[in-house]
């Protein structure tokens, strides 16, 4: 009978020891995870690194307003004996609502001038990044010219090509 009581006590001790070891293992895993990932303030040893991260470059929100000129411009080219096409989605970037409203107000004139500008381009030159950048700058200048002539002195920052497809 004593053997049976000793065996029961031994089993209880074994179960208690196993439970304590499991709980300690879980606590160590959670504590280690929090320590390495900085989950508990003050526990991480890299306070200098955290200070440098917080004093890094700050993101300054932009006040820019964008106006998308819909529908896209579609231009056809005669490149040698083949008929080629270009489709350009254009957006205008400005700093004020009044500049965007002027672009909307004079959209027919702006669309006309941009269509003429795009049609005058050489198909071979606009296949290069430099040629596309020159065309974008010329488009910006064309919109600014319309606003200078017909607008109330407002100006835009730039014309953006949000999608340009050539075939």
C-alpha cells in the first residue's frame, strides 16, 4: 500500500514539475519575443537606435491637387509605311483649387493644344525616356500658356502622364 501511495505522490510531483516547466517555457518565449520586437517600452536595449529612428526625416504632406483630363488622348502617327498609335492619360498637378478650376474651365482649349502638340511629335523620339520627358515638359508649357492667356494668373506645377501606351 505504501508503494501505491508513493507512486501516486511521485506521479503528482512529476505532473507538477512538467506543468511548471511548460509555463516557464511559455513565459520565456513571450518575454523574449516582446524584448526583441520592442513590445514592452523600456525593456529593449536599443534605446539609442529608437531615438535615431524617431528623429529621422519627417514626411511632409503635400498640398498638391490633381486633375485628371478624361478621356485619354489618342494620337495616330504615320511611321514609315505603318500606322502607329499613342494613348496618353494626362493629369495636371497644381497647388490651388483655383488653378484646377481654371484648367477645368479652359479644358477644350487645353485639349486642343495638347492634341496638336502630341500629333507633332516624332514617333521614334518619344520611344525614349528623354523624348517622353521633353514631350511632358512641352505639355506643361502648353497648359501654362493657355492659363496665362485665358486664365486669371493661376499656374500649374506640371503635367503628368499617368499612362502612356504606344503601338
